């Protein structure tokens, strides 16, 4: 095809060698520059779909090949995005949480089929039998969110509804639920006796050198982070997000960079953690003939090959996608600072075709109508 590294079994026949930056002790410098024609494709697509800023990382051969920024952090200031610009990952947060939960499982600390009521006090008797497996695969029956989230995160005895009614019996059907991850966070904090942010930093962010990643808002982000934008591409007031994300939320409060998420994807491709990753990626429920859900990730079965790709989206002032394959040792991180979901999906679809090739079933799943039907957007 037009892009020589788009398919896994063809080699680029060009003789021109890519000049690498000199190797240094700092891991963040050991990556190739982005190929010019890919850069041009992304930039023209960004302008065509009106995306203020995008941070993109490409993982190839199990390593971060490049991390690059396009456009601006804030349409009022014109500060440029880079591969190390901090974005709010929104629901992409859930894949880090899933990995943390499976790490505890591998150390015999968490039983996937044991009711969460064994670990924490719950507002409703019916919730006690919900299991971590059901939460991770969105089959808990919980809605996306109950009210009073901010107060609950702060530990206040906020008024939950009289009955925290489940939308279906646990294990019965797929209903996307951030609320489930909130309770799983409480379980993880109870088992580890650590705050969720500290546990994530000690188990994932520090060992992987994800230096700019956090489950809570940091004051440094005021200057460095990309700004969310509304439908008119105007920067959104941050005060609500800052208040909401002063406390970790396992479902939605991750702040990270394209490069850092690329490091996380490359970590998932390592053979020595295969036990955890295989469990995490085990299919739990089919949503269509080509899309399933595992313990934390969407799973797509491509047309041409039986080797699945794994993905997760994020939305809410930002529109994000991560997509990767252990078999192909490739991954793509796309973080954008707009809530214009449809334009951002088109943009992401185009550059995924350009960089990875192949048709990806995730894009048939991402339209708003499909996601509303499955409870993603309430």
C-alpha cells in the first residue's frame, strides 16, 4: 500500500535509512523521528476536521517509535502540542485500572468472581454480589454514574438515591459503567491499604518511567496541559475538572502524555507479564460479530487476520483512542483536546488507516448512536 509499514508482513523497500537520534541514557530520546509523509497526512487531516490539538504516539516492534504533537494546547494562546504534552485521558483511565486490578489478582490478592461486598461497605444490598470480573467487563448492571460523584470521591456521606437500583442483574448484559470502576477503586484501596493514586504510581507510573502521568490534577498542569475545547473550539473553563480530579477517579481522572501511554502499551507487549495480560484480554462478552469486551479492553477481530486488536476510547472535553496488538507488536495513541467527538473520530480513523493500515472494527463501534444504545453516553 501507500504506507510501507502499514502491514505486518511487508518490508519497506526504500534504501534510505532513517537517521536516529543518538542513544543516551534517557529513554525518552530513543525514538525515531516521525516519517515526513505521515506527519503531513496527520496535519492535513487535523486541519480538515478542525481539531485544535492532537498528541500521537506510535509503538512499533514493541517500543515507542515516535511521539509527536500537532496543533495547539489552547486556541487562545497558540502554545504548541508536543509528544510530551499532558492530556486528560478520560475513560482511557480504565485500562490502567484494569491492569492494576489484574496485578493484584496475579498476586492472589483479588478474586475476580468474589462479591465486592466482602471488601467494602455498599449502599445497596444488591450490589454486594457484583464481582470484579463483571465490573471490568461492564456487566455489573450498574449505570454509568450515580449522582453526587464529587462528594463521594471526597469521602463525604453524600446522598445516593434511596435505592441504588441496578439496570440489570449482575452478569446479565453489557452496560458501560464508570460507576463500577469507582467501587473497584474502593476495593483496590482496601486490599492494598494505599490511596489509588499512590498505588498506581508505585506499581505502574514509576517503574515504567511514565514521568508525566497521574490520577490526580497537579498544579503544574495549569501551564503544561492541553486545554479541553467545546463544540466551537473555544477553551472550556477548567475549574470543574480541577475540582473533580483533585481526588483520583479510577474511571476517568488520568492525566498523561502520548509518550507515556506509548510506554504503557509497549509494557503490555512484554513476554514476562503475559500471564496478567492474557487474563486481562480474555473475552468476556460479545457485543457484535466483530467487537467483544475483555477485562478492561474492547476487543476487535479484524477481517483479514484472526489476531485481535485491543482498544479503548475516552471522551469528555477530550476525544481519545488507544489501539494496540501484541501479535503485531504495534500500538497507536491518539489524544485530542476537543469534545467534537464526530470530527475527532473521523480524524482518528484517517490517521489509524494511514499509520496502521487494515480496517479497524472499533470505528464501526464508536459512532454516538451505537454508544448510546450500549449505555456509553447517557
